[in-house]
C-alpha cells in the first residue's frame, strides 16, 4: 500500500462503512422477521435483489460467464453463500437467536476457514492461529451456553446459526478457488437468482407465506435490498480499486460488538457481563487468526466477504 493510498480518507472510512452496513444487516433482518415468515421474507428479498442487480449488470454492460462451467461454479458458490448461509442465519434469528449472537457465530468464519483450509490444502497454520481458534470457539460456547440458560434463543436456532457458519465458510473457500474472476455485478445476479430458486420452494412448502406489510417490514426489505446489496457492492468495488480490502478484513472482528450494540440500542436485546466476556474472548481469537494472515505469505489467508455475501 502506497503512502498516498494510506492518507486517502477512503482507506479507513469506506471499510468502516462496509462493516457498519454488514453489522446493521443483522438488525434489519431481525426487524423484518418480526413481520413475515422467515423463508418467505428471504425469498422475497432475493427476488427484489435479483431484479436490481440484473438491471445494474445490464446497464453497466458487465461481463457475463463465458462458459456453462464458469456459470455453474458461480451458482454453487451462490447456493452456499446465499441459500445456506443466509437461510441458516435467518432461521436462527427467526427462532429467537439474538442479532449479536448470530453475528458472533458468523464471525468465526476466518477461524473455521483457517482450521479447514490448513489440513485440506496443506497450508501451514501457525501456533498463534490455533490459539485463536481455541479462544474463538471457547468464547462462542460461553455466549451460547449463557443465552440458552437464560432462555434467549433455542437449541434449534443455535444449530441453524452454525449451519449458516458452515455455509459462509465453505462458500468463501469455493468462490475463492473457482470464481476468483467473477464480475461482482453479473455474478451477484446469478447467485441471487439461484438463491431465490432454492429458497422459494421451501417457503411455499413449509410456511404460510405470511407477510405483514407494515412500514417496519417495508423499511427492512428496502434496506436489505438496496443498502446491503447494491451499496455494499459499490463500496467493495471502491475498496478493491483503492487497495483497502485488507483493512476491511482486519475490521472483520468488530462486527459482533457493533451488532450487539445496535441490537441493544434498537431491539432492546439484553447484554450481560458473561456474554460480553465470552464475546471479548471470541473476538480476541478471531484477531489472532486474522493478524498473521496479513503478514506471513505462508499463513492461511482469511477470506474477506464479497458484496454478495456481506449483507445479511
């Protein structure tokens, strides 16, 4: 990174805005889920975003996949990152898991990525990263156990949150390996369409399709579709051009505290000392995993979220 880039306000401000958007996505989703069935809301959101991203891709003449094989890889990544990840997280929050707890569980993605990528690809995982892995999951276990003991969430909801964690972990690994050259505009359109096609049938089969078109629901849907899809894509494009993606990765572990604070402020979700302690331990673990990945070429590289998986 050049000195000129480091003094550019966007070097810090835009990654911070991106992280704030991602954190607030948990709050917007939680608000919307109070007025609609979970998968129905998610399928509707995917339908709206598919249309918006499709219009943007066509208007900007974005390149589309040249082969069916390339399109297939993008579709598989979309199924993992959109249908499985968001489906798991939204089902978790619909079953009572708090926004801050859901964000904390998802924040384990760099830790799980390091644990998985190292053994599978033969890449070296440092002792510091293994310590971070242990601390991260120990902190999450403390928070989850405390919340369940207080009746704040259900075991089923927590299980779905971890299913979402698996989705984003393996989705990022898959996309990094097979979709590195994917255009974020056309690629996101394909992935949102795939997610809509996967989620909608389950919504029709398992839910009543209830939606209460309250101002809160409309606002949550608009926020999720516009700000957390279109705006986040624009911000990530700017970060890529300015070389600030690594800064966003280093701020990744700020998401759980931010989501917890917003959940307390907006949703009146309770925050206790035991949960805060567990969160601090987990965040420290993520920090230990992320830090070496930026400084050692042989360390496992953590994957920063792309625009189509950064909004919640």
